[in-house]
C-alpha cells in the first residue's frame, strides 16, 4: 500500500520514537540500521538502501510518497498511533 505524507510529518514520527527504536526496527525487519535511517530521510546509501520512498520539494519539507509502508507501520505501532494495527 502506498502512502503520501509530508517530509516534516515523517521526521516528526522518527523524532518521537524512543531511543534504540531504529535499531529495533532494523533487527525485526532484517534490514540495516542505515536503511531504516534512510527511510526517515537519511542519505547514507553506501551502507543502507533506499526503501521505496520518493521526495518532492514543497511546503512542510515537501511530499514523501512511500511505496512500502512496512517501516512506517512498525514505527507507528511502537508509538501506539497506527490506525491499522490490531489493539
């Protein structure tokens, strides 16, 4: 499922995650820590991969189109704010 949000919203989600969550998500999903960081706007493609996101310039940091929401869904589950997760 694709999702469109602003870059600022994506960064806000990342910033609200508890310490160590990036490592936890990476381990749970079997991807590198840098790949998870890249998903939230990092740019280390030497050590991490792109995770199906496309950023277009604009207000609020621009628009981010996520073609794979797995990392975002896991982050929202951890924050307890994922409307698609089962309680």
